[in-house]
C-alpha cells in the first residue's frame, strides 16, 4: 500500500472521536464505524511537533498545537470531529506533512529539530498499518 492508497479512500469521509491519547499524542477515526469505537481508518499523530490551524496560505490562526496546555488540548482537538478529510500532502522543504479538512482546517506535522528520520504519524485499517516517516517515506505492517 502507498500513502495515497489510504488517504484517497479517506477523502471526503468525516472525522470522529478526535482526542488526546497521552501527552500530546492525538488519534482520530475516519469514515463509518466498522467495529465498536473503530472507523474505516485510524489516524495517530505522535513523536512530532503538530499544529491544528485554520485559514488559507499565510492567513491562518493557530487553534492548538503539541506544546499547548494539557487542559485545553483534548477540548480543542475535538474541533476536528465532523470535519471531512480533503487532502494529505508532504512538503519536502520542511520535511512536514499536512492533512487538510473542510472549513479550512489543517493539521501540520513536522519532526522535532535535529531528529533523524522517524515515524511521525500513522494511518491504518483492519488489514494494515502505514508508519509515515518524516522524510516522506513509509513502512507497512500487515495486521492480518
């Protein structure tokens, strides 16, 4: 599987159960519920800097980020609930990923400064899990 194989199937589907798992690790489900608490696709963001923002181009506001106060983190990340996934892009210049949602929301992810290549986010379904790396590559794990 490639990143586009997963993300293209998630395009247009709604996010639900967006929440903080531990620390600043966030998780959200996408698409229909296929088993209790699990959507068609599961997204995890961890081991990186991330920012949830709203706007276009250079005209955007920060909603919440990985260094935000823990009291607000879970409440603010829930803004993603009900939003549709529109696109996923990698920016080689900043070694960062962006997931775009409707209503001009987007989630930017970048590796910690000075870090070597490592996984920064993951997307999976009931069959496989993709570990998305900071350099734009991926590793795949078959779950069944």
